[in-house]
C-alpha cells in the first residue's frame, strides 16, 4: 500500500504542476500590448517580481524618472526572450493582476552582468548589436538594471538567463557549421 500511495502522490503532484503551468501560460498569454508571439518564444522557464531601472519601455519613455529610481516589474523568462511587464489591477479577477507589456530582450542579443557595485541583489542586462566582427554593446540602448528581492533570487535569475544564452549560442554555432558544409 505504501508504494501505491507514493505513486498516487507523485502522479497527483505532476497533474497539479501541469495545471498550474497551464494556468500561468493562459494568464501570461493575456498580456496587453505585447508585440511578441509568446507561443513562439519557447518554454516558460521562470517568472517573478523585481525592480527595474535604467531602461526604456515600448513607448520610448524611461522606466522611471531617473535611473536611480526603480519601478516595480514582472519578469518572464522564456527560452528565447526575457519579457518585462508591469502589473495592473484586474477588476474582473482581483487575485490575478493584468500584465501590460513594457519591453523584451532577445536572449541571443544580451549580456548579463551579475555584479553591480555594492548591491548584491542587482544584475544588469546589456543589449548587444551585431557588427561585421561579432557582437558589441548597443550604444543607443541604456543598460537595464534588475533588482531582485534577495541575492539568492538574483543568482537564480542570472543563472537561468545565462544558461539560455549559452544554449542559444551553442545551437547557433551548430547550425552555422552544418550549413557551412552544405
């Protein structure tokens, strides 16, 4: 009976996890003003709240009045992109705030800097641009700083983003080798 109970518990946990993931994807899929096809961004890997400063939103306005004043933000990490949005109150579903798109980064065009001055909870996203030689920091794009709730949370975000960046680079190199021999 113990083995059957353990198997039942494991199956129930798996079903509840899948249902929760589906509900989360449906919620994210309702994001307002999002120019991305979220279904084409790969698997949802991580999500959470943070404070963001220094970048510009979709309308070209700065995230905050000054780069030192962070704004509350919701981060969503997919295999191919990091989406930043803000939350607004949802009158129809008070327990589920509405998401409003602000900005996104294609993970194959970013560099993450995980040490920012003396703040152990903050990391930076640097947008890169293609050049004839390779990639370099985009000059017209400000650095976006993301402040997490703890150093551990920051380490988790940096690791998750860098893992996906590394996977995309590996995949791109593999594809370029396969097509160069064709």
